[in-house]
């Protein structure tokens, strides 16, 4: 759902990534919103904003970091911008 919100805010409402991320950080912090792993989502938002990754790739990066896997199979070279994980082509 977070990915959908980011997509809508940036593409339909034409918000800058920084503003979309700010709004989603605020939403995650609301008591009425329950997430399984807020730290993972916050890291994904950070990677989306600072590394310029699409949110889906940013989520993969955050998940690889949190789980300690450290490696992602992907054709998307934008992941190479993140030094904490290694991208390998499938």
C-alpha cells in the first residue's frame, strides 16, 4: 500500500519525492496506522528519497539490509547507487 501511495503522490499529484516521503513518514507515525515493520518502511522511504530509486527497488534494498542478505538479483542498475547491497543480474 505504501508503494501505491508513493506512486500516486509523485505521478498523479506530481509531488517531489522529498514531499511524498515526508507525507508517508507522517502517515507511518500515526497511531491509527499499524505496520509490521515500520523501520523497514522508513529505510525504504529513505533509499527512495536519497538514492533516487523507485520505491519497489528501495524496498528491496531495505529488506536486503535488514535481513543481512546484502545481495539483490535484479536487472535494475539503479540499485548500484546503494553501497550497502550488491546487485547481481539473474
